[in-house]
C-alpha cells in the first residue's frame, strides 16, 4: 500500500507534502525505491553466487566421475588407460577407498551432468536477462534463484545416491526446479511490452 501511495505522490505535476515535499525528483525516486525495498545489488549478488554454486556442483560431479573411472579402470577413451597423467590424477583425486559404485556410478554421473547441461543454462540465461532488463522484481528474482539452486542441489544428491534414496525426492526436486524456471519465464513475459 505504501508503494502505491508513494507512486501516486511521485507523479509529475503533483504537489508533494510531508516527507515527499522535496521538489528534487531524485528524492522522490529514492522514497519510492525505499518503499519498494529496492536492492538490485542483492539480487544480482544472489544470481552470481547461484551461478557459481551450480558451476561448482557440476564440476564436482565431473571430478567424482573421473575419480571413479580412474579407480575402476573403466575409461571413457581407450587411450586414457595409457596416460602418463593417470598416476598424478589418482593422487589429486584421492583415488583410494570406495569407488561409490563402479560403472553404475559413472553412468549416474554422466546422466546427471547431461541433466545439468539441459536445465541449468536456460534458467541462468533467463535469470540474467530478467535481472538486466528489469522486467522481474529484484525480490522475486532473488527468491526464484534461491529456490532453483536449492532444488538442483537436492536433485543432484538424490541422483547420485540412486537406489539408496526414494526416487520421489529426485523427481520432486527436479519438478520444483522446472516450475521455478517456468515461473521466472512467466514473470519475464508479464513484464514484457509487445
């Protein structure tokens, strides 16, 4: 309600009174931004952190897949078995202890990486364009980014755990991420003027 009143008071040609008495248009916009809790830096910062988180998550999955390949000897390419870098990589990736499931885990990592590549770039592109265009409110943008990143983190863990966890967790977390993408897209469409 306060935002609506502030917006009405800030219209050109209106005599302002009270805290809006200032004739400087910047002060009126400042009051409007304060009433809207406008903080574009916070939502863009959330976008940057979310992007970094999703990239780190996908990289960790790739490293886990590489670690399991090195431990099981199930290389993606035949020439990888003769690589002089294999002993170095085994040391860097701590290739001792459990291999997390052998070939099944390798397939899960590959499918999860493909799933990430099929979903996450589109949400991030949508979030970047929504932020830069100003078509999505910053608080909504921030909340959608947080929900999306949380759902993708849960989805990844559930995907890698496989049969040790109920498939419904994986399916629901994927669905929440998909709905967050569709919801964000709807806000961009709503803010567009065709």
